């Protein structure tokens, strides 16, 4: 099982980023793909997920309107677009496959400067 995040970096507040989660090695239809983040000194925070079965999406209330989760047609990559970035979005972002078991990637760092 592999989940590899990419697309993080240093951006200015107000900018946008699209994070990618390339996944393989598991039956995609049996798992939902989730994005979480962990900021320094804080607990991990669930952000969004997308259902592999019907493509339905979930967003944490505090990120609705700024975060958009999507999947490619080949079902190999899930994206998280983040608009209007804020310094408080600074964190390591992880994607995970959640089902009967959970698998998580190593994360990608997002740093937002004010």
C-alpha cells in the first residue's frame, strides 16, 4: 500500500495550493480517502474525505468554501485544493485510505506566510 502526498510548499497568505495524493496497492472501492493535517503543537485535524463508492464529499465546517477535494477518473490520485490560504493553515498535510484498515502517507508540508 502506498499513499504519497505532494504539492506542499511555502506560499503567501491569500494564495492557493493543490495537494496530490497518489495511491496504490489497495482496492480503492473499499476505502474512502481522507485528508488531515497536523500543525506544530496541535492535534491532528480531519479536513475532508471523498467516498470511493459514489464520490460524495465531506468537509469540516471550518474549511468549507476554501477546500475542495476531488479524485481523478483513473482513481489513482486524490486532490485537495486549498484557496485563500491563511497562516493558520500551516501544517503537515496527510492523506489516508480509510476502510476496514487505515493507511496513511508521510505527509507534505504547507507553510503559509503572512
